[in-house]
């Protein structure tokens, strides 16, 4: 993940910490009185100085040797001695990729009264990252909770949330990663794809359908892969409550170019026919045949028969459009105009569709105002007028499914059936 530290970065941070805290004879008292005198015991000084020199020359094995020699000296070690023995040993082990041992020794130094309070947050974060690299997720969670706070360091939150997820602690994972996403988005940053997916998976495990749907939309908006569009369409189809919703979900899938299932083409055509839009049925089936989606004999036969019916109905419908137009204009309510606009849209006549839909919406009295606004937005999109499309989509406010569909059309610049 882009927000995560990697092991090399963590070791570099550790180097800064170790380099900034010299253990030469220092007369200044430590901040924590329990640490005692802030200087290495005289009998250990030579070996520890050699360990420090080995650190400067990046001779990690020599550094471990000298730290071991210091520890073996038969003298009672002060807290300051023990702190630096653990600190330098852990530093060398981290650079030698001996991560398990580094976590133990750097953890010992972290818990020492000699660890400066100001360095503890950075050290807790470092230990969390090292423990995660070592797949010691319990320790990663332990140190992560010491370093993380809501609205704080998102690097820490990502590690902590992922550690919870690996441990099947989905509630905690959702809580922490959810806060990370909220914090990043509030700061104008887009979370990386994997962060969204981990949160989505946690929500899925918790059967939090609203959260799952929200994350699918975020993935589509920020990482518009065909797979995410397909997942989104499936989610919308499951949530749809009526034929109007279903048809408009399939229109979205068609417009986004992600409708691959042959049954969806057939269902879209059937829904369009039942709602008096044979032109849309014909266009969608033709697209399916052109794309070679009907491979099974049964589906191909069904689609062929349905296409023949749609062509016949569309030919009759087209022959009456002028009469329908005159009749709709004469009516005081706009429902007939909205239906006429949908028909024009299905035949690819975007200009007339915009005119009829705008007229109908202006009159009022439309039975399905959300759908009228949605179709007007689609017509403007196909006419490459994104500003007007956005205004039309913004009028879709009543049906929750339609609202979601309108929001998603705004990020899709493709065209639907009849284009």
C-alpha cells in the first residue's frame, strides 16, 4: 500500500532514533528518575563504544558481537546499561533482517524507564510495523494501539486495521480502517485501492450491506476497473425494488460497458418492452449480438425471438412518434412528454429526447420524476454536455436506488442504448 511504511523505511527511522541518542558520559539526569544515572557503567564503556563504532560503519555482526561482550561482563547492569544493550542489539538485528529478535529487543528498550517519552510514539509505530512484517499480528496490534488514535497517523491505522483483519477481528478492523478512510478523504486524499478493499471485506464479513455498497461505489469512483463495476451492478440489482429500478440499473451497466451476462441483455430487453420502449429493447439486443454474448443455443434462440418482436414493435412505434409528440404537447401534465422523451432517447434522437423531457419536467405531474431526471441526464451525456447532465442528475432525489444510479452516471462518460 502507498500509505504503508516498508521494512527498509522502518529501519531507516530506527537509525535516526538510535543515532540521535548518544550514550556517552552524559551528566544530565534522565527524564525518568527510575532510569538512574544517564551514563554507561565504566566497565561496559569500552565494549559499548566499540558497538557504537560498528554501528557507524554498518558492521551489524560486529555490533552484535560487541553488545554481547558488554552484556557478558560480570557487573551489575544499570537500567541505562540494559536499555542501550537492548537498543543497539535490536538495531543491529533489524538491519540483519532478524525481525523476530529485533522486535523482542527493541520492545525491551521501549519498555525501559530510559526510553525518552518523546520518542515512544515513533517507536511504538516502528515496533508495530516490524511485528507486522514478522507476521506477529498480536504484537502488531499491541504496539499499534499504543501508537494510534482516531484521526491521527493513517500509516499506523492501516497497519493496525490490517492486523485486526488478519486475526478475524472484523469489528475492530472496520472501526480502525473506517477512521483511516474518513481521515484521508477529509484531508482531500484518496485512500489506496487495497485500503478500500480491506474495509469492504471487513464489512462483508460483518454483513454490513450498507458499508459494502458504499465501498463498491468508492472503488468504482476512484479505481474504475470493470470488475468493480460488475460488483456494483450486482449490488444494485439485488437492492432494486421494482422494474423501473431494474431497468435503470441495467441501463447504467450498459452505459458503463460492463454488461457481460447474456441474461442481463435479455432481461433489459424484456423490461424495456414491458415499459413501452421497443427501441431500447432492439438496441440492447443488437449490442449483445454484436458483442457475441449469446453463446448458449437456448439464450441465442430466446434473444433472436425477442429481437424480432422488438423490431416489429419499434417500427410501429416510430411511425406514430409525430402523433405522440402532438398529443403530449397538448396535455397540461408532463407525464406523456416524459414517456415520449424516453422513446426518443431509445432511438438515439438525443436532441428531441432533451426537448420532450425538459418540457415534461417543466409542466410537472410526472409519475416518475426521478427517472425523468435520470433520462434527461443520460441524453445530455450522450450529447457531450456534461454540465447540463450534472444538473439533471442532481434533480434525482427521491428513490434511493435512483439517487445512487444518478451519482454513478456522473462518473461514466459512455452512452447507453440507442447511442
